[in-house]
C-alpha cells in the first residue's frame, strides 16, 4: 500500500491548553477513515492542522513524501488535500452552477489565465458533468441560499472535490441532515469519491454512518488518539465505549445483533420442517 499522509508526534497547545498531543497517523492510498470523538476531543484541530488552517506547535506532517508543515491552505489544496466544512462554504447569492463554475475556475486557472472569462464551453461541460455525479443537476439554476440542507452539503463537497484531490477531509458531512436522508446523501458522496479514487477522512458523530462507510476509525479523546483500528474492532474498544460512543450505544448495538441472531435461530427451528 502507498502511504499518502504521515503525521508524526503532532502537538498543538494554546497557552496551557493542550488541544493535540502525540498524534501519530499513517494514511494509505484509497482508505476511508472515520474520525470520531466527543465535542472538544481534538478532531477538528487535527483536520485544521493537516489542511493548513492551524499551525502545529510541533511535530511533522508529510503528504506524498514531502513536508507540508507551515504551508497555507491554498498551497496544501493545490498539492492534493482538500476539505469541506461542517457549515457549507458556498456563495449563497449565486446559483449552484455558478458556485461550481467558480470552483473550477480557481482550480484550473493559473497565471494570466486568471484574467480569462470564467465561462467557456469546455468548463461548462465539466460543471454539468459534476452536477450529475453529485445528483444535484436539477438545482443547476437555483440560488444556493434556497437549497435544502442536504443539497447544500452536496454542493459544498462537490466544490471541494473539483480538483480530484488525493485526500478529501470532510467535517461532519451528515450534520443537520434528517435520519431519512443521511444514507442516501452518503451513498452519493462515497460513490462519487470512489470513482475519483479519493482517499477520504471524515469527522462523524453518527455511529451508523461510521459502521456503514468506513473501514478504519481514529478515535480522539482529550487531544489524543485513543484507538486506531478497523471499524468493528474500534467500536468495541473499551476506551472508545467509555469516552466516545458510550455504553448505551454499545448495549443497543449488541442487543440488536443478538435479537437478529435469536430471530434467525427461532426461524430455523420453527420454519424448517416438512409441514412448513
């Protein structure tokens, strides 16, 4: 496996407050990793440091074998690490099409190209294809301010993905989304990113989302990673159960599994005879 991101001994302090301590993470190409932890555990601090929005106190961050410590967010994005935010960062007074058009123009234009018109036939075709991929083409001409929350989330993530980054970091992609919509929204996002072969790390509080979509979990508590393991192992880890997901979630999850097993056993005992 190819290592795309390596974080070593990362620290962040604000005076006497330790926001991140001894963070060591290796991310392999094409992994999908869930970042979990209670509010204030250090999840967003970690993402902000990797993406250049917060300067670490010490440690090292390497992307594709080169140090990105101290680089501004724009440079890190250009290298291949993009992100979305918990609150969608879109131009509310502009249409969905124009939001993506501006994202493409910023990504593609360099030098004197920055002075060229944003709209041309080739770029418009790329925007429309991207709208289709994220299943928001029906909102093409709608103002971003009028969009339902789920669609606004999709637009924000679609804008972050226009450059086809090597790594995309998502901050709570399902926050503010209804229970009925969350799986459908995540299916759209993960399929689009799978097509681009994007490595994904996302912060999430919803353990149903974590269980369904990630293969590995980083669990944060008080600025430290207390568990880095495959999802099934992480969700039964004693520290994760105590400090992150809580015993109640674990009991509910275990109870549901046992109920399913018992139902299957009973069905086998009661429904397998010749007279059934």
